[in-house]
């Protein structure tokens, strides 16, 4: 994350946390547009939320000091108010603790969901504009709990927390000033509650702590979120007082419709691709005319087996047989997957173990002719060459002992949204990458664990690439048709 991205995301967090337009929704949309994965560093997310909490403390410092003083002196009014704050935090606490994994799955750039929830926020703000606020309306325990439920629903990306809680309070005929004050103070409990839990979690996992390379981004993000938060908090007080929430209703409706429309007209996120450093025809010509500094293995072709014929639960999505790959070019004449006969039983056993968990294997690639590896090398820029094999040594794919896989749900046949796309040449592809959602990290690690149990090792730069540990074959340059011919002759 660059400092200017941190600046923009910090400002967005600070403004949208208090203005009734959904901070989570805007961060999802902004990250989608910027192609920035803020989940790659959980500390940044936590930091900007702490900054907005501090902005609340600053703006409401007199109310907070009065509340603390009243609690110390056991004043009934302040004790009652604090009790209502705690009561209102119970619903979001229950959802956050018991359904953390399910909630986290919602934050994966689903613009259709974000747009739909922004439209819901718009409707809620519109209705609240026509409610009759009672200047004498007070917050009862029952109303505090109802407002707390509204805050819990605001966990959904696209539903504004401030908008949902203030609008709910107004619909309950609570005084405007009291509605805003309660809405802002009630969020301090879950924010600092989450902070404590994350700190405890951090002692068990290093991913929460500071990445020293992002120190500047942290600082810029915190300050921009704090200052914009103070501004937005004060502005929101004025907006509610002057009954101008309806303007934000129109805004949320417009952004929501744009989000829904964009999700319907835009295809699924495009496959990662590069611009080859040479024209593809020239690269192919170079590869076909080249010879490696070793002899090709002419016998191991007889040991190759067709995976598709071994297990009907294996789904083939051979990317290099189409243009849906990182070089947007066709490299194979057929969408087929071959692997060494010694490795094949291990693949089938791994597939069976994953089936028991409700998952199936998607095969993106297996045996690869040497000339294709040469094409990858010639077309890939130097700074990305660690993602492709050096043809001077040959790859494990060329030996028929490597396989590239993903996962799909057996229940519906749909591919799982993994932590990165296949052949995505970014740090998200690293098996040690700590970003993404908890579910994505867990399912990636489970895949790696099962493949490891079946004598495959994951490649250090690609979570989907697995090498068979007991490979005895040499480098081959047979096409798929050549392998068929060998089988027919033998």
C-alpha cells in the first residue's frame, strides 16, 4: 500500500464512518477501484478505526468526562446512560464473536451486495426524514436494544452504522441531539472491544502487528482518518439538527444503483495478465527453435496418465488451452491434464480427502511441454520471472510431476473464491500471504496441508502449484497428441 492510497482510504474512513453513507461500503468500493487489498495488513484497518474512535472522543470529550465522573459518583442518570450503551453493544458483540467467519466472507469486493445495502440505507434515511422527532423523547432500555440491533445489521458492507442507528432512533421518536449523541458514543464499546480482541489475537499470530515497510502508510492513514473523522463528526451533528439526512438518502441511492448496475454489466474480475515483452508469435518461434542444455527424456512419456479419466470429480479448467491466462494466448491444442503415473494415486487420494470436506479439485495445469515453459520465460518481464520456471533447468511441470489446482464446492459446482486468482503474479499468490479473509487463508492452508500429506510440496511463490516429491522422470517436450501416440504404439 502506497502513502497516497493510505491517505485516500484514511479520509474515506474518517468521513464515511460518521456521515450516513457507509464507511465499509465506500472502503470496499474504493479498494475495488484502486485494486488495493487493505486486508493484506490487518493493522492498517484497525488503525484507521482507532483514529475515528479518537475523533469521537475529541468531539464528545465533555460528554465523556461527564459520564465518567457520573459513574465514579454513581449518579443514577449517568449509570443508566452507560448501561444503555452497553446494552446496545450486545447484538453487534454476539454477531461479531459468533459469526466472525461468516461476516468476513462478506468483505470480498462483492459490489452487488454493497450496492444493494446502500439502497437499503437510502430507504432508511428517507423514512427517518419524515419521522416526528420528539424534543422530549428519551432513550429507554428497550429503544437502546433496538438501536443496538440496527448497529448489528450495519456490519453488512453498504449499511451505514451512523445512518442506521440515528435513523432508527429518530423513527423511535427520540430527540435529534440525543439520537446523534447516543449513536456516536455507542460505537466506542465495539471498536475498543475489537481492539482488545485483536491485540490478544496478535500475541498468537504475527499478522496483526506492524509491517515496518508500511510505517509511512500507517502514519498517513491514521492522521487523515482522525482529522477527517473530527470534521465529519461535527458536520453530522449539524446535519441531523437541521434535518438534512434526506440528501444523504439521495446520495446512497445513486451510489447504490451505480454499484448494482456495475456488478450486473461487468463480468467477474478479469484474469491477471501481463504484457509480453515480445509479440507472442515471435516468442513461439524462439521457443520452437530453441534447445535446452540437456537431452529430453524420451521414455517418461509412457508414464503419463490422463487425469480426467481417473476421477469424475476432478474438474479441468486448463487455462493454457484458452486465452484465459496471464499471457492471454493459447498454448495447448487441447484442454487436457497429464501427470506421472506414480503421482496420480496421490492426487486421487488428496481429491478424496477434499471431497470429505465438501470440496473438489479444479485442475488448471499439469504436464507442460518444455517449449511452453520457454515461451513463458521469454515473454515475462525480469521482475516477474520468479513466477515462471527457468527453461535452462526445465520445470517440474515438464517432468509431469507438478500440478496447479484450485477448489470448488461439491454442493453447487462453483469455484471457491481463493485468496488470489490463478497465475496472479502478486504477493497474494504467496502461500505465506497474510491478507484476504480468514476463510480464504484457512481453505488455502488446508489445501496445502492435504497436498503435503500426499507427498506434494507447494511452490514458495504460488499457493496453487504443487510438486511431487518423488519425481523420477526427466524433462519432456511432447505435445498432448504425442503422448497419445506413444500410448497407442506401446
